[in-house]
C-alpha cells in the first residue's frame, strides 16, 4: 500500500512531530531523544519509498535521516565535551590566582585541548547543517530540519563561544604575568632611564635573562595561545606578511606584547601631556619608531613558537608586534587625539605638516611591519606600492575632516604648481635638441619629440608627488577621491597658467613676432608633453599606475583626452591669428607673403617640438593651398610664384607638391 503513496504524504505526517520538537527546546535531553525517534521514523518511511522515489528521480529522505542521526550523535557528545572544557577553564582560572608554573600550565593545556575539541565538534555541526541544506531535499523538508537544527544549536554553540573566550582570557592573563615578571617592555626611548612600564631600579633583563624556567613557560603559553587561535579562527593563519589592511585579525601573542607599548603611547601623547602638540606630530612618530625598534629587537626569540604551528611562511613575531602597535597604538592616538585637535584648530599649516610627517613615518615604518625578504623583493628602496598604510585613510573617515583637508590640499596644490610654472625657469626656452647630461635633459627621454619647458618639468614632478600620495592610502575609493579632488586641481592649474599665457599673447596680437612665437610654441609644447605623460606614463608615474591600473589608467586617459582637445583648439587659434597677416597680402603682393611665411615657419621651427611643428606646417600648407586657389583671379599669379611658395616647404618635406595638389591642378587648368 505504501508503495503507491506519494513521498510527500509520508513526510507530511511529521509536521506535528516537528512542531512538538520545536516547543521542547528548553529540555535538551528530551529534545535529543525525540529527534532520534523522528530520524527513525524518517528511516522507516525511506525504506519503503526509496525505490519509487529513485525511479522517479526524486530526492530520497535517507540522506536527511543520516544527517539527522549524525547531528544528534555529534550534539550529544558535544554537550559532554563542552562540560569538560568549562571545568578545565574554571580550574585554570582558579590555579592562576593561587599558583603559576608547571601545574598551572598543565591546567591551561587541558583547557585548550578541551576547547579545541569543542570548536572541532561545532565545525562538524555546521557541516552537517550545510549537508542537509544543500543535500537535495525539497524546500519543505529542508526547512523543517533546519528549524530543529537551529533550535538545538541555540544552547550548544553559545556555550562553545563562551568557553573559548574564557580560555583565551586565561592565556592572555598568564602571558601578561610572565611579561611583567620579565619587566616587559624595555625602555622605549633612547634617552629614557625610566618609564611607566619599566622601573628605575629594575632595568631591562631580556627574556633569556629572566631564567630558563620563566622563558620556557612563556614560550609554552604562546604556543598554547597560537594553537587555540588556529583552531577557533583558521582564516587568520591563511594571511600574508605585510598585508595587514585586508587581514583584520592579529596574532594573539603579538597583541599581548604590544599592549603595554600601546598604553605607553596613549599616556605619553594624551591631550593634556606637553608631548602632545599638533604642531609637532613628528614627536609622536619618532617616539613610536624608537619604541617599536626597541621591542622588535627582542621578540624574534619567539619565532620557534610560530614555527611550531607551521605558519612561519605567513607570520613573523617582530612584524606582528609592529603591526599591532601601528593599528592599535599609532592609529588609535592619531584618530582619537591628533586629528580631532587639528580640526578644532583648523590651521592649514598644521594639518598639511601633519600629513607630510605621517607620510614620512609610513615610509620609515614600512620595513618594520613587512617581512625583510618581501620588503627587499617587492619594495626595493621603499618606493612603489605600499600595503596597509592607514594614517591618511583616517582623514577620509569623517566628512567634515575630509572636506576641510581636501580644501587645504587643493589650495596647496595650486600654490605649488603656480610656483613651479612661475619660477626662475618659467621662461619658454625649450630644452636643446642635443642630448646633454644636465638635470633637466635627464628627465626627458625623447628629447627630439618633446621640448617641454623646465617649469613644466618641475610641475610634473609636483604632479607625480601628489599622485604618489595615493600609495599611502589603502582604500580604493579614497584614492579615487584624492585624484579627482587634488590631482585634477593641479592639472587644471597647469592648464590655467598656459591659458593665461596664450591669452596674453593673443590680446596684443603677438603670434607672429619675436615675443609671441616662443610663448605660443612653449605652451603647445608643454601641453603635448603633459598629454603624452598622462597617456603613456613612464618612470615614477608608472610605479604609481602599477599600484592600481584599474583606477589610474581611466583617470589618466580622461585627463590626456581633455589636454589633447585643448591643444588642438589652441593650435587652430594660433594658426588663424598667424595666417591672418599673411593672407591679407596674398592677393596683392605674393613676394611679401612668401617672405612672411618663410620667416614665420622658421621662427616656429626654432621653438616647437618636432611633432607639434610638423602638424603646424602641414596646416599652414593646407591653408595656403586653399588660399592660392581662391586668388587665381588676381593678377600676377604664375607658376613661378607657386614654385617659390612650394620651395619654402622643401626644408620640411621632400615632396612639397603633394601638399599643394589643388593649387597645381588649378594652375594646370589655366
């Protein structure tokens, strides 16, 4: 009879049982027994209906039943394991108050082992939960089972979290006791004879000098702490050296090593301390560098503890301690003390000085928080991409801070670019076409193709410096905001300066005299060089681009396109103004016009770069070709005049006739 029934009908009879189970959550043992009975009922139905379900290609409930049975067995054993773990943690907490030594470490070891078993069993429960959810059951079946599983887990999993937290607390307290016995940390400043963390009468002894017993027990505590962290948070141990921004978790022993250092930083640079001056942020950064170097010189003796966990390819204790000081000590003081004080004062000079000192500190601190081998391989001398810098990102965390800071940076960028473009080298004397060893020509690899002014080269260096600041930001949106706010302002300032020069020449109609030609040519040269620099970045600019191509390449491309459009517009303006005087005499005195054209092209060829001048003389030839055809009705037009006109362009091309096709055709017709 059951063979002819639908499987859904078999399972529908379980809905009442499922409701009874959900209401019985408060009685853990009773709920477990009912779940076993429910699983047996599922098995009974599955044994009679599995063949028919398989023939129809429908999911069988056998998989659900097996998962339920394993879940119940795992949960029942887990209750016992959690009880043992809680007992061991309480024992270790009690022994820590009464004694410390081998007996206490044995209690801690038993607690860690029990907690690790709890965590492992909780992981199995999660896997069984996922097996039922993804095991092919119908939504109704899966929903019923998930509700029961969740009800059962409401008691077990929080107990696991609590016992894990308690075990970690014991380990942390034990490690702090040993560190205090070792007089950790050492003096944190070179000139410090005492500090809040090191007594005058008890100078730093070193970990080994504290005795083999204390040193060995401290190492064992660190090993237990790492083992517990690896069991409870395995994702942490898949991190990578130096990638401290994306890896939120920190090694627990490193946190304990850095705790007194961070406390010293917070107290030494508290708002009411004379050392906390917003006009002297270098005091903070210098003190932190000394403190971290003083500590990391000693903690490398605990590298065997990391090797015992097999994670030495990912972690180094000196690096981890430096990272903890950076993230919890330096960033905490900067965000909680210095930045708020800076924005209360609202003095741009203080704020910009703080940013400069923060960048300098990031560069000096980088080797301390990076694996030495990786630092040399990837960073070289420290230039290029920097992972994990967070001090500038703090300024992006508050809209009011960000708005005020960017306004100050924009004004500073305008000031720097304006000084570059109006400095002692601001005259538009192009770089010589011959390669030299001067500092100026060394910056221009294609000296024949590009002839920028020395002033623009200074401005480009400023531009590179502004772009390089994005390497000290870890959030892509912050980098993008910086580029569109500050870097764009610098580029617009360069364009504005060149526009003012062009307008000045145009106002007094100097495009064809000795005053206007060098200025107009220099402006076009600068525009084309800047356009090429952004379209095809090289050298230091390429290092910035390589740090995030998806961000910088579209930004540079848009800026280069805007510069190209502006350059073509100015070229047409200069051409129209320069040719106006020539064309006015074209129909009355051809000799004068030819002489003017020859002199004009000769002057522009002295100052314009190769490609820019090539574009200009071809445009002049096209204009003259069109003008010649329009002047054929005038008296005096002859082949000799046309030949003399074309000979002007023989200096620039071997086939000048190709650029006067219309004129030659018209003369042939005549």
